[in-house]
């Protein structure tokens, strides 16, 4: 590991993380806003975090593929079409996998109708459990969890790190909000002419389809990046909400 990377890993765990990030973000934003809008073809994976976006990005040549680039400035301008068009030209990628675009899936898909929008999908209860288990990992790595402020709190006021300390009603409300978000994202994906939904647990069986949708040859199938959390707790959404209230809607997606 290089010295720069080691220094960065130390700094992001300190109170300096936020001011340094804000400076970097402002610099990146200025560069994006100076970029002329031009025609760039990028295929996107924009399903929510914890649905394999990291794996998708690392499947392809890293010279043309990226996972959540310009993360902080994009979250701050995620509903600004002009910024997003300039951002696309600035990055000039063939493949981007960014879970934060799930929050604006319909608008983003319509903004770039010529580009494929891939949505990896997994069982909603499994997805929520994965998010809850991964949140403490992020909290240990960084001092400022900007995704919590710019993304997750638009969905639920409760922090995933506090889930097991919430009241029964608050846990119910948290799980309910996450299930509604899951249904919203994949409902919008289903309705987009350029939207494509693929089951995460069938990704390895759909490599040719993924290569077709991203118009790239997979190069990291054996060494592709997959996050594995050794500390995950068992979780079932149906311990907190009535499954029957969501069964019909979820069944439309095969779960």
C-alpha cells in the first residue's frame, strides 16, 4: 500500500475528513461545471447500494469503468440536470456503477434515454439486512458519513447504525421506509424503456447479457471485487413489519 493511500486512510478517520472533503468536492464541482456538454455513451448500473454495484464496476476495464466517481459533489447536485450532463462528459466513462442514482432513477434514466440503465435486484429483506450490517463497517472507516446526510436521510430519518437501539415503532418505520424505497426504485426501473433488471444472485449466469448491456468485455470475472462482511447479523424484515402488507407488490418482482 502506497504512502498516499495510507495517509488518506488515516485522515478520513479524523475530524479533518469533512473539511478536506468539502475542499476536494468544491474543486471537482468547479471542474465539472467548466466542462462542455457533449455526446458520451455511458452504460449505468444505478440500483441501490448493497446490490452489487462495486462488483459490476470492477468486472470491466478500470480505464473505462468506475464505482461511484465524484461521489460527494454528485450527491450535492443529484437533481441538477445541467451538472449531471457536464459530469458525464467530464468523466467520459463507458461504465459507471453508482448506487446513489437509485434515489432519482426515473429522472436519471429519462435524462439519458440512449444509455442502458441496469438495476441489480436482490430480495428486499436480504437487501435491508445487508445495508444494516454494512453501516457499522463504514462508520469505522470514516469520520464523516456524508452518504447518510445526502442520501439515506431522504428515505428515513433513522440511522442504520442505531437500528437495534430504536424503539419497536421506529424499527417498524425504518423497515417500512426501506421497503417502500425498494419498491419505488424497481418500479421506476421496470417502467423505464432503457431500464434492465437483473437478479444479483444470477449475475454469474448472465455475464454475456451484462457485457451486452454495458457494451464491454468483462475482464475481472475471476478476480472481480465482491465485498464480504464477516460480522453480519441475521436479519429478517418480516420480524418488524407484516409481510402480507407488501407481499403482492414484492411478488411482482419475483420475490
